[in-house]
C-alpha cells in the first residue's frame, strides 16, 4: 500500500477545496457571459456587488451538498 504524501488533515482540506472548485466551475460555466465578466473582473474590493454575492452563496450551497467520500 502506497503511503500518502498528505496528512489526514491536509487531505481533508484538499477534499474541501476540490468540492468548492467543482461547484465554482459547474456554476460559472452555466452563467450568462455578462455575469461571468462581472465575476472575473471582481477584485474583492467591493463587497456590495449583488451578482458576485449571489454567485458565492450558490457555490457554497452546491459545494456543501457534495457528499464526502469517506
């Protein structure tokens, strides 16, 4: 059996990151181009952008729905 190069904690963090990346990519891909442009241009300086805020909430919701692989 091959030993993992990651500790259990690191593997868990990577699993969470992967869930959020998958959710981000899936949702982003289905957005209209104008929303994609707003999200891509967002620098994080303005917290009141409705499109970005709604996108972030949706990514979190979908990522948390992905079942863990344990």
